[in-house]
C-alpha cells in the first residue's frame, strides 16, 4: 500500500516494525532460568546427528526452494496479467502467511492425530494451494489458493522443527534445530538457480509455469517423504515386535 501510494522505496519501511517486537520482548518476556550445560562442539553435533535429522534437513531444503517459486512469482503474475497492483500482490503473500498463522493454532492437535504423516499432508496442502494459483484467473481465487497454500506451510515448518527438536539431546547441549533453520536459508538461496535451470530446459519463462513446476515438485516431495516415513514407521514397529518377543522368551 505504501509502494502504491508513494514510491516503491516506502515499502521497506515495514521493516521498522520489529523494533516494537524487540521492545515488547525485552520488557515483558521473562528470562528463563540459567542452567549449566556444556555446549557441544560443532564436530560432536555433526557426528551425533542421525540419518533422520539429515533426511529432514535435506527435505526442508527442497521444500523451501519449491515454495519460493510461489513467493517470487505470484506478484509477477498479478501485475503482468493486470489482475491488481502492488497492494494486491502483497495481500496475496500476506494471506499465504495468514494461512500459516491460522493452522499454527491447531498444529499441536494435528500432530497428535498424525504423528508420522502430518508433514507429507502439509506438503500436499501447499502443493494444492500453489496449483490452484496456477489455474486461477481471478484475484479472489488467487487469494483463496494462497490461504490454502499457507496452511500447508503452517504444518510443514513446525512439523520439521518439532521432529528435529525431539531428536536433539539438550542435556548434552546438542540441538539440531539450527539444521532446519539453515536448510530454509539454503533452500531460499538455491531456489532461483533451480528454477532458472528448469525453465531454461523447458524453454519457458517465469510466472505461471513456475507455479506449475513448484506444485509438481511439492507433490513428488510429498510422495517421497510419505514412502520413507511409512518404511521407517514399519521398521520401528517390527523392531518393537522383535524386542517384545525376545523379552517374552527371556
């Protein structure tokens, strides 16, 4: 809205809002009790991480890279096809974030219902929202699709963070949450190069075709994640069964 009303440079003034967040945090967020925990070295963290941690980290890289196809192209589509101005383009991305916010309130319950499959479901939901944006010719439907896609994001991001956090060993000062955060940054960095290479291979330009590639890539990622999760769950159940039988024999 600031960019439309004045100049595109004024849009960057919104980055001043974190000053208020910082002030409120500093004034009202209580300081946690300090505990004497020896910090693990980088070598200890890297070598103590399981295959699951690295698997989730790699999945997060590809998920973020694919989602950024929507983030960097939805505004191009809205303005190039004269569906709206910079205000409407910003609103679409804001609704994507709103979807993330709304689902966040129910994430704990959703994870209880689907402890193993909440992340693949979230990836499919994101893919559906982006694919809907690809087909949508009306601004209203783009807004609705963006909301749905953001709801998927609100499942995947906390789902990955929660799972990696479960695998951390805080008693020894080992936390793998930084892996997921780094994966998001890496995914955002490689996203434009990945899409540029793919678009060049198909002889296409950005815009709607990028959304199509993002949706297809996310569906493929969801299937791979679902298969690996199913195999891991099956192996875990088999191990528990064998352990139980061994105990009975003993």
